[in-house]
C-alpha cells in the first residue's frame, strides 16, 4: 500500500510538471492581386504595324513612325504599371 501511494504521488507530480500547451492563432494573410489594382487599359499596348506591305520610301517612313508610336505607348504604360506597383509596396 505504501508503494501504491508513492506511485500515485509520482504520477500526479509528473502531470503537474508538464509545460502548459499554448495554442496561438495563425497570422493573418492579406493578399492583394495586382490585376485588381492595375487598370486594364494599362495592360494593352498599341499593335505594331505589319511591315510586309512596305514597298516605297514613303511607306517605310510611315511604318517607322508607327513602330515608334507603338513602342512609346508600351514604354509609357509599363512606366505607369511600375509606379503603381512601387506605390503598393
């Protein structure tokens, strides 16, 4: 009987010494999709003209001007998107 009480005491002492279990909530995750922030108009550039029909100097010059306009349009829109992304970070 003496050993029984000693065993019960040791078991209870062992349970009392166990560290408490701490449960924490997971951190909140906020997701922002850039497609919701960037306007659709900023995601489409002017089409590059087709240069297959160029046969004269005048048509070549017009083609070069149109290619430059399309490139400038894309560069301006890319810069706008870059500014939006930098503001969000």
